[in-house]
C-alpha cells in the first residue's frame, strides 16, 4: 500500500505536512465509548492514520444503535461493539493496530489503560465515567478530548491540556450529577456525527500541533438554530 498517496490530501496541508503525519502515525489514542460519538471519532482517526487505537466499550450492538452509530449494521446485533468496530476499521486501514477493551473503563483498569496511550477521547454517556477519566488523566498528566450530546445540542472541550483546566472545573457538582438517574434521551443521528467529528479534529490538532485546540474552552452548538458559543472555564 502506498501510504504517501493514502494521506496525500492531508500531508499537502502546510499545517500537517509529512512531519505531522509522522506524529499521527506514532500516536496511541484511547477512545472510551463506541456509540454515537465514538463511531465518527474512530472512523476519522483511523482514516487519518493514527497508528494505535484503543477501543473501549462494554456494550453490544442493539437495534436502536443503528440510527446513528454508523460503524454497525443489522447483521451485528448482539455482538460486542469493540469487535464489530475493529473489524470495520481494520478493513479500512490494515496497518493500524487496534486494542480491544470490551470490559469498558472501570476504577480497576482506568490507570493502566490511560497510562498506555498518548491521548484519550471521551465518547461515553455517563457522568461517573467522565469523572473517572478526569481524575485519572489529571493524576497521569494526560490530555483528553471531551464531547457530549443531548437532543439537538452538543459540546466539545479539551481537558487537562496546557491550561490544566479539568472537567471538575467545568462541572464541579460531582455528587449531584453522578447521583442522577440514568435517562434515555432522544437524539438525531447528525448530532453525534457532528460532535464526534469535532472531537476527531481536536485530537488531530493536539497530535500535530496544528491550530488552536479548545484547551480550557467549551464549544457549544444548538443544531436547530445553528447557534454556537465558546466559553473559557
């Protein structure tokens, strides 16, 4: 396979170039959650040539996932998301190394999994996991890319970057948020598609040094009105 041709559309960008591509290829990224956000994140990071990608999710594919989780199809119902995602992604990029963590992120394994990567992308759907990512990344000095969605809204930020701003700085009400009952909320497929794409973009910016990442800044968007905002936290 001609890798120089494969990545030519991004290496011709002055902000990326051959040196940026080498950084992407040498990087190890852990994606936590392979649902609506994780599907586009994993797809675009694989397509960009990230050398090692950890896929972390304890769930199996269900029929309600297919409306927005574009890595899966109806033939995979009931199978582990890590296995299904890896098969699809490996076919697209045979030289990428995938490590599967089908037990999900837990207090018992968080330190080991996060220590083994350069960057974490949070694509989970619950507060407890986000605070676990926040605490572990702070302890290990790791930067992570946060994304969240709900109905027609989404938000993205870079946590524990050079500013050292944390998720707990943005949302300090840990006990109250973690104590909320789990609630299934509606969402249109393009919403996680857009937010996941932005998370992938922030990840590639961090890996290559291109542009200005959302370090200590929260980007929000309402897709019904297309109103956006960026706030410091």
